C-alpha cells in the first residue's frame, strides 16, 4: 500500500515539477534562439545547438534571474553614469557571473 501511494504521489507531482523546470516563456526562448542563430550562421545545426543552449540555461537559472542578468548585460554596455554605476555593483557582477556560468555550461553541452 505504501509503495502504491508513493508511486501515485510521484506520478501526480511529476507534471508540476516539469512545469517548474520549463518556466521560460516561449517568446524568451525564441528570442534567445534567434539571436544565437544569427551569431552562429543561421543553419539547421545552429538551430539545434541554440535550442539546446537555452534549454540548458533554463535548467540552471530561474527565469527571473535570467531576465535580471540579461538586463544587467544590456545596461552595462551603455556608456554613461547608469551603465557605470551598474557595472560597479555587486548585484550586477553576481547576476552576470551566474549567466556566464550557465552560458559556459550550455556551450560545453551543446556546441
């Protein structure tokens, strides 16, 4: 009886766990793949590699951290006071480091 209940619990909670791992909106994944493909030759192979890459990143970084890191990456490229302030903040550095680690892992697994 306990084994049956444990198995039933595992089966019923599995879809929720899968949904938690796939918390990136389709538009965010598509945007990443589009940009990645442009940088990697717009080939069928780059489609496969870039799709793999965002999937790996999504397993490492929750979507809210991904958005924060991408925002930091974009703003820190801007010249001026705001870009400079963000470049020097510990939060920004931590966010960028997390994103870079996820991207490096994706590079190893997918390219």
